[in-house]
């Protein structure tokens, strides 16, 4: 089998089907990553969203015994939104992080990788392949780093020389022994902008992330958000981009090459008030096709309440009071009470006091007390 020629043909075909960058890596054990993951586990730095055991995540042959090579692909996504709607006094808006603009990248990348697998099958009928995008066991980033797609930045993103870190990654494992590409040299040098800018200190040191403190992770949790994080997520209702935005490699990087990834401004920067009472059907119709909907509507509604508090949106008080009174989910009722306290109008405090009389849930009551305590703080100032 002329693997060198096949590699060339795959690279050419990948361009034809809209893959911005492709690299080839050996399917060997990711030894360094294994050590890092063990340390992360010991320190309690994992998010809990990881799939598979550490061995499955670092030994490609456990998933695919015949694995010889892994093809890594990258697709660039936009960093700027044209005609982005702005918040007004009457209608404040939340925002989804850039990686959740446009159609869910899992769907788009999977389709490209499946086309790539078919292309290889036409050339080598008995080839075996396995496609993965983000939710598989393997680390997309470790594969991309080994395949020379980009270097691993101190912010733990893969940074490509062409598209910065605004790339989606996916991979295809095969039993064909392709000649691997060379990894790129580290490009961070003495820069520490991402570490300095992280509002929670989640980037413990260059390349080491405490996922539990990462605001991108926190926006996806379903319980009550710690107060520290509430004050820091601002108007982000899904994900958090700061460690990418400050990176010099992302300066002036803004690729609009895939129509699928173009943000729909009303979806990517939605009005917050209507989100509080959105029905399941409406939620699916409006947000079901974007990556940021994968945890359902509860975390987004909780974050919308926090964003309204961030704006101190007095026009939302009536709506938040009715959510606090009627919503069956304690996390939403409690966060609503906290949000009212933060907004801090007389009506907001009166609403909390009234609702307290009927509230039975202890955590919600605790949040109501916290909400009322803001009245005290305001009075003392
Ligand atoms: Fe590296 Fe600086 Fe970018 Fe962080 S901000 S990933 S340190 S280049």
C-alpha cells in the first residue's frame, strides 16, 4: 500500500470537503497525557464530563485494537458576530461562547469525518475506521497536538498558526500506518496573558486547568452556582471565552468559511427575559441545533437569571418574581430570589419576603435570605 500517496490524496480531498487543516499521528499511547490525567484526578481537577477511564482515554488500541494512525481535523469558526444585537434598557441579552455559535460542531465535524472514512474505504476497501468528535474517549487536543495541527497553549487550547485557537477538532482512527506529521513547537514562550486574565484562577499553571473552577464548565452545571462564580460569569449563559480572547494568537483572527458556523445573532445573543419561561418545545426549536443546548434549558435559565442580576435589570423584576413563585425547580426559584436581591428594588425585596412565607425548600429559603441580605448591604452603604 502506497500510504504516502494515499496521505496526499486524503489531504487534497479534505480540502475539497471543507476541512481547514488535517494532520496524521501515530496511534501510540499518550503517555504524558496519562500522567497528567492521573494528577488531575488526584487533585480533583476534572470536570466529570470526561468519557471513559484514563486508560481508554490515552490508549487508542483499547478502543480500536487494530489502530495504527489517527487523522486529526480542524475547522475554523468565527470570533466576531456581524450585526450583533446590543442589550437595551428594556431588553438585556445573554451570550453563548463562540464555540456554540451556529450549528452544533459535533454534527458538522462528524459528517466531514464520515466522508473522509468513505473516501479512504473507496481506496482501501478493507480499511477499518472509527470517528470521534469531542464526546469520544480520546482527547481531541492531544491527538491534534501530536498530529501537528497546533501547539498546546497554556490556556489548554490547541493553537494553530493559521486560525488561532478558534478551531473545532475531531479525529478518525484507522488501521492504516500513515507516516506521522511532526508536532509544532510550543509558541507561548514567556506569555502569561491567559493565566493572568482567568477570573477564577482555574488555570493553575501553564497547561493545567482545574475544570471545577473553570467558568465555561460552571455555566454547564445544573445545581446552584457558587456565589463567587455568579459574580464572575457576567452575561455568559453558556461557556466562557476569556482565556482565548486575550491570547495574542487570536488577535485579528476571524474566519467565516463555514456557513454552518455563522452565528444567528438572536440565538447566539438571546434576550434574557423570554428565556425565563421558555417552553420545552420553543427551547428545542430555538436552541436545539446549537452545541450549547446539550445540557437542556435549566442551566441556561439559571444563568439567564444571573445575567439579569449582573445588569441589575429592573424591568425584569415582575418576570423574575413570577418565576420565583411558580417554577417547580428549586435551582430556578432560589437563583431567582438571589437575582431579585441583587437587582435590589423595593418591589424585588417585597417579592422575596412574600414568597418566603410559602417556600418549603431549604436551599431556596437560604437563597431568599441571601437575596434579602443585599437590602441590608444597600442600607448600610
Ligand atoms: Fe500561550 Fe499567551 Fe495564548 Fe496563553 S495567552 S495560550 S500563554 S500565547
